[in-house]
C-alpha cells in the first residue's frame, strides 16, 4: 500500500491506537488535521528519508497502561 510521503513538514505527533495496534501519524496543514495509520511496520519503507528521520526523533506517544 502506497503511503503519503514528505509529511514531516506538517507533522505534529504520532501515537499508538490501543484498539487496533496501529501507529497513527497526526499532521496539520493550513488548519486541516490529517492522519496516516500504519498497521504493518514494513509499510514504513514507503516513507521518505526525512519522514523516517522525523519519526525517529519524535518518539511515539502512548498512555502509561499501554507501555508494555
């Protein structure tokens, strides 16, 4: 599945959806909020190098009960 690329400019945060186990990337551009949902980590190969760097330096957010 092809993913949107070069979202790092609009990146706000990313978190784990505890119900689906997906990584949810949250972006905002021109007042519009958008998300990319990633279930399979292998999909990350579809992202640009800058996007991967952005995710690396901005650790994923999660609630304390989801830490494990």
